[in-house]
């Protein structure tokens, strides 16, 4: 099962309590999702800011498309 967990979660899963660890994992997941919506190169890529999605309507459309294509509705 561990091989299915992204490395960035393992690196940030340290802390004094389980609630703290879950909070850190949520923070990392939220940052990755936000950056992938803004950054056309994807999370962690060194894409110049000039190539980022700056139009709010374009970002909304991209985020909606990703939400649907990745079955995120199943998480609710």
C-alpha cells in the first residue's frame, strides 16, 4: 500500500499527533491542487509565471474538468 502514497505525503507526515499529521497532509494536497490549476506545467514544475493560467474563467474550467476526469466526486 505504501507504494501508492506520493512521496510528498511521506515527507510531510511527521508530527506530534495524528490530527497534526492529517492537517499537514491536507495542506500539501491543497497546495498541489492549487498549483496544478494555476501552473500549466503541473505541480512542482519550474514553469515561468508568464505561462501560468491567469484568467479566472480558464482556471475554473480547468479545475472543473480535472474534478470530473479524476472522479473527485467519489471523495464526498
